[in-house]
C-alpha cells in the first residue's frame, strides 16, 4: 500500500514537471544564434553539405569522442561478463537452419554490407554517416551469423578491427591539433568543391573509421550474447 | 493539414503499442511491441524533418535492439530445461 | 485551442506520454526483462521530445543539396543541433540496453528466477 502510493507520487511529480515543459513551449520562429552561425558559415568553414554531419564531426567533435569511448566501454563489459568458454566448442550441436533463411541470406548479406559502406562513405553529402552505416553493417553480419553459424568470423578479427579503428580516430584528432587549428579539425586535406565526393577535407576518412568501429562493436555485442552456450 | 492528421494517427498508434508493451503478460509480444514503437517513432522523425535521426532509429531501435532481446530470451529458455 | 494543434505540440505530447508510460512500466513490473523494456521506452520518449523541440514550422531538413540554395540556408532549414545530439544518444541507449541485458543473464544464472522479488540480498 505504501509502495503503491509512493509510485503514484513519483509519477505525478514527473508528470507535473513535464506538463510545465509542455505548457511553456511556444513554437520556434527562427533559428537560434548558434544554429544561425552553423547554417551560414558551415559550408565555407567545413565544406560538407550535410549540416548534421558537420556538427557531429567538426563543431562538436569532442562529444563524438566521448560517445566512441562509452560504446567501447559497454562492448568491453558485455564481453567480459559473458566470457566464451571453449570447453566443448567442438561438440556443440548446431541445428540445421531452414532453407529460406539460407538462400535469402546469401542474396541479402552482400547487398546489406555494400549499402552500409555506401552510407558511411557518403556521410557528408546525403543523410547518413558513420553511426547509421555501422548499424547497417552490424545487422548484415548478425544475419550472416544466424543463417550459417559455421562460417563465423572469429572474435579476434572483430576485436582487432575495432581497436585499430578507435586508435586511428584518436590519432586523426591529434593530427588536427598538430597540423591545423584544433582537435578533429578537417582542414588538413583540402576542402574540394562543395557537393562532390572528395570534398569536406578529412570528414569522409573520420567517418569511415567511426563506421567501422561502430559496426564491429555492435557485432561483437551480438556475438558475445550469442556464443555463451555453456556456463561455468 | 495532411501532416497533422498523419501525426495524430501515428501518435495514437505509438501510445497504444507502448501500453501493450508494458501490460501484456507474454514477453514475446512485449518485445515486438517495443520494436514497433521504435519503428513508428522513426516515421514521426521523418515528419519532423530529421532524416538522419529516422535512419538511425530504424536501424538501431527496431533492428538491433529487438535481436538482442530475443538472444537473451533464447538463452534463458535454454537454461530452463 | 484549435491553434495549438500544430506538429511540434503533437509530437511533444506524444513524447511526454511515452516517457510516463515507460516510467510507469519501470516502477511497477516484476519481470526483469519487462523492466529493461521500460528503460528502452523511456529512452525513446526522451529522443522524441528532443527532436520535436528543434522543429521550426514549414521548414525542411538541414541538408544543402541542389534543391535549396546555399546562400539563403539559414531561413530554410530546421535546427540541426538537437538532431546531432539525438544521433549520439540513440547509439548510447543501445549500449546501455545491451549492458542491462547481460546483467539480467548473470542474475538469472545465479538464482534461476526472473522475478525481482526473489533478489533480497541487499535488503536489510
């Protein structure tokens, strides 16, 4: 009885705060001052057509570094909690997966991997970027592991790809400090013609590393949750 | 005008699915309802002129998150008997 | 009252209600997996609220290709900053959900029960 009334009290308190937010919100008419600066000076300073990419990689690059760190930490903790013990790795009976899944995955998986790579390479021209491309690649690889468990990519290769991408991302940021004006600055390479593939300086290369890192991390989380067949 | 009608329709659908995700006794139905909430929220992001966020929410919220829930459910059922 | 029916008010109300439903499910459910689903719904609600605050009426997405002219950009696009923050937050939400599910697996392996009433080790 006390617990129920406490729960109702918490919910009414949170609802009151959120209702104040809702009542005090009148729609925006104009961009705020910071967004105005990004919209007007974005194409000259950064050179990318996708403004959200410009904000995530260049203007707020330090937040992306924090996010990459948190993702790495969570993938490491999941892998640590669910250690793979290879005692009877050989005589694990693998059920034969159905015919539809096998055939469909043979057609779908290469298309998904190619589409994921396209999304993060063209991150600065159309909607997309490293996080979306990484999630699509992870979905494709998880489908491949579901359909044909014998052709698994080992855990070691995924860890190596993830670590190299993470270190390269940080090294590119530090190179921004050494050669240009700040962390993750993208004026090291030239800012090309606005709207073509080889434009926006270092942003495609940074996003390629972010996409590989996010993709291999999410695949690693899926593998850890799947492979722990026997318990201590 | 069409946008507003579509937004009201999506909003009602999201709320009904969210209540179903919390209240239903079957765990499989709850997991699928949570994935469907993410899917319709991704369409709502497209109405709010945010295509990057829509792509991310569709790929991660209703793709990878549902897969992870089903992996864990499978392991628990396998340990059961 | 009828002029309050524009797009950002509707999606703000939807987001606030999804936050409340997620919080309610988090506090009252007994099954461990349903508690994790409550967390995931809570996250989705917060993201809807954040994106709908940045919307400006009858403007388009912040991508400058040939369809809009670049020099007039600050009068045509919506705010790109909340979208960049929500992009990061969605990926971090997935990491947190995966971490909570691995905790659930370990707890189940210890005591073979999915009810939260059976875990009384920290009560005094």
